[in-house]
C-alpha cells in the first residue's frame, strides 16, 4: 500500500480580511504525478509558499513525508523546489549555482555534482557546467533549476508554474522527463499550473478555484464524474468560468 | 554538524565569488573613506584641535583620529550594500532559495551576515593599509588585534542591515533608509568628532550620540587599533550584537518573508 508523501488538511489562509485559501484538503501518494490546476489568482502560489514555509501556516495542517511543516528541519529535508520566477544567480556559472544550492542542502561540492551526474547528462547540461547562467537561454535555465532541485534526491518535488514562458518543446521535454522519473518510482511531483494541456488523463489532479478545491481524483475520473467531454469543459462546468478567456 | 559546515562554506563561497566578480563594488567601497581621509580631513584638521583622549597617549592629527570612524563607515555602508542585495534577491526570488533550506533559518542568516562580514573586513584591512602608506600611524599588532573586532562589529551592522531589508518591501524605499537611518547613524557618532567636542556644541546631540551603538563600534575599533581595551564599550557592542541578531532573526521569521502573493 502506498503511503502519502504530502497531506493537507483544512488549510485556510487569509491576507488581512481576504480569504485566499478555504479549507483546502488533498493528499499526494508516493511515486505519483499530482497536478494542482487553477486559474491565476486561485490561491496556487499562496499554497506553494505555505508548502515551502515562505509563509506561516495560519490554520489547518500540512504534513510532508509524515512531518508537520512546523518541524521544517525534517519536513523540508526531502523536498526539491522549483519556483515560478527564475532563482539562479545570473553572474555565476551553472556549476557555482549548483554548488551553492547543494551547500544549502548540507552537501559538499563533490557530493553535489556526483548526486546529479545522471540528470546533467539526461538534460544535456554536462557541457554547460562552466557556462555563466546569463549566457543560457530560458529553456536551459529552467533545466538547470530542475536539476538543481534534484540535488538532494528529494522524495517530493514541488514546482510552481515551472514551464511558464517556455516554448512547447521545452515545456513537454521537462514534463516528460519528470513523468519518467515518477514512473520509475524515484519521485513524487506536485505540478502547479494553469495550463490545461499539461494534464494527462492518468494524472492525479486537484482543481482549485477562488481558494477552494472543487474536485480531486485522476483527470479521467473527474471528467467522467461530471460527464464532460474534456478537462476544459469540466473546469467550465465546475467554475462557470472560461479558462481560455 | 557536517551539513552545517558545508552550508556555511557554500554561503561564504557565494559571497566571496560575488565580491570577486563585482570589483567596482570593492573600489567604490574603498573610494568613499579614502576621499574623507585625503580631502575632508585635510580641510578639517586646522579647524579641529584634538585633546589627548583615550586610547591615544599623545596629541594626534585629525587624519589619525578619523581612521577608525572611516573603518566603521566601510562596515556600515558594506552592510547596507548587502541589505540592498538582499532586497534585490527578494524581488528576484533567489532569497527564497536560501530560506527554503531545511537547515535552521537563523543559522543560514547568521552565515549570510558572517560571509558579508568577511568581505567587509577584507575591505577594511585594505583601507588600513592605504591609510598606513598615506602616513597614518598604525602598528601591525594593532591591525592584527583589530581584525576580530572589525569582523565582530561588522556582523552587528550586517544584522541591522538584514533587519532593515526584512522591513523594506521595495527597492525604492532604500534611499529613504539611507537618508533617515544610515547617515544620522554615521554622523551622530564619534566617527568624525570625539564625543566631548559634540558635547561642547550641543548636549542633545551628545546624548543622542552616546546612545548610538555605532559610536561604540567605532570606539571598539579605535581601542583595538591602539592595543587598548575599554570594558564599557565591549559590553555595549556585545549587547548590540545580541539585540541586532534577534531583530534580524525576527525580521525573517516566515510570516514576514513574503509580501502578499
């Protein structure tokens, strides 16, 4: 039986008096690809900042790998994070950026490169190790961030709109790479996005809208449950809003 | 313990890399105090007579007097420069990388302050070497004793800068901080004039300067450079150290890291 790598229970959050998350609950099983889908302003980024402890939890509970988020030295130990905005130091080389991140995970420089040797080859970055990040294109920078997030061999990878601004090929290359790792059983992924074409029918999915979870399950079962033709139709049915607008 | 060692090493490594890559930052940090030493002090030395005050044992020139204050200036402005970098980091997102590590956040912040303090100390020593070559009376043993004091007091100023960066949400507000916090902090201290001189002119300014921790930072460097020790100054900088560190840690508690997103 699979165990849950991430559990959220009745997580609510407000800014001043505006409620941005309302009793959000869902869980992610180990070795699964889980998509949190919602339009801009749905509360995805707030949820992401709670999961990464950039904001304090106001109510409810978050458990990562069995540890409550307040116990962050254990809860955040086995996660990898990719933020929506670029977080690489442009003046440093790829190697120097990786060294720095590895150090923040408690690894020596040697251990850092050794731990991602395979990823560097798979994502065609091994020859760019000594290139300054500012000389890389957007797709390569994103790949570096993906590789960087895998330095500590995380059990759970959190990605917030990780493909925004990339061309179609780069987007799906990254998605395919991560799905393969999940299928191998190496990793669980929380993929936060507003892009409907990034969801596969077999993916576990939660639809978030105006701070509330409207549906959870695999994409396939959610579409079937609401008797709609596809995910876009289902979303429109649930929210009465047009995601393409 | 191993992970803390590698973590500290990584943060210092990055700060030194940045320092080496931004040579203009190094020179501009050095030019400011040198201008004060070469130009400002020359103009003022005839106007300002200095009595014998501790730690000095004989009459000194005005240039000699302001050297510890200018070292303090390097530390203060370098701390602020680092604070500015933190604000840019927060806006660019790279600060998030530091704060989402599973390693104790206060330890990470301390390493950040320590790394900046190393850079500031290198700049301060370079300045002291130039001051010596210019003719300021300094001894090797005095400079050697001053190094740990410079490092320690630099951490205090970096902690203060870190706290400021946690309060400022946007880069545009930084100029206001420079005008309303940094400049008063520097001018209302014993960096440019001894406290008794200020007392002669204004009791109020004397009282304010006596309560300014930066005064004691400058004095601790001054005493160390001349191989002297003042217990009261030491107490004040120790209290300032814990106070500023606490402020920086509180400033970066998770609920205050991000503005509304």
